[in-house]
């Protein structure tokens, strides 16, 4: 198994997490590589250049809107406070059941189309590379972004130039449909045109989007 991370700080965090949570007997089975996953992976031996993978998970860098918002709120010390004033009936309202989140005027987490498009360009590169590294295997593409620009549209662009690859969401599979239905009941999984997602308003966690390509 190979784990690839370009950013040095995230690479060190990954190495620490594997050391903390992976049984020692399994740690030697994981090779950590600090490089750009969109580029050819480093190979020590000449015969390794033709080696491919059975499966690749692309945990793509993305806008991470909810994470950034929560982090900003934490730094600002923002808390939920009771809603005061008058409700739609004209009565005074001041109860624990009616609360609002008091955000600072400038949260620094405004979403922009330009940022989403920039992320998508990088995500397309990573997904293309993953498919090259697992030509006969399975690729799972995942983000914690909300916008389809970074999710289904990335998958659609790469699939349009990759004949022979199919998206599991578009295949007629009783097994996949049964799993999706059971997850919908348990954690609020929703279908998208090319994958699945979980949003905080239904599942209580997320967002997370994923697509499975074969």
C-alpha cells in the first residue's frame, strides 16, 4: 500500500496518524511518499515502472467550506445565542429552542467561483493520475466540498476522455442500489448524477461526496 501526500505538513501528520493508529505489524506494509500524486510516482527499481494498483482513493484537496467555517468560528469564539425579538406572529421570542449563530462580520470563508474552478483543475489532474495508476482497478474520488464544480463535474470531465471507464452510479446494479438505500436510511446518503453525498442537514456530519469508477 502506498500513501502519497504533496504538502510537507500534511505528510508529517499522516505519518504520525499511521504510527498512532495502525498496528505495528501493519505499518511496514504502508509506504509513505512525499510527492505530487498528479505526477508519475517514484519507482526504485526498473521493473516497478510497469506496476499498477488494484485500487486508488483520491482524497482530493477542495474548498472544505464547513471545516473552514467551523475553524473560523472557533478562533473567533462564536457561540449560539438565543434569538430575541418578535416572531412572525408579533410575539416576543426568547427561548432555547429558537437560537441563531452569531457570526463575525468577516468570517474569511466566503466561497468563490474562481476558487472552485481552480480546485477543480487540480482535482482533474489527480483523478487522471489515479486512473493511470489503476488502469484495470477501482478508483474512488472523494471531497468534502459542497459544489458540483468540485464533485460531479470533475468526474464527468475525466470520464469524457477515458473510454472504457464507467461510473458505478450510472450502472444498473442491485447490490449498489441496496447499499445506497440502506445508507440513506442510516446516515442520510443522497444520490448525485455521478456519485453519492452526505450533507450535514440530513446526516449530522459531512459534507462528503464520493464517486466510484471502474
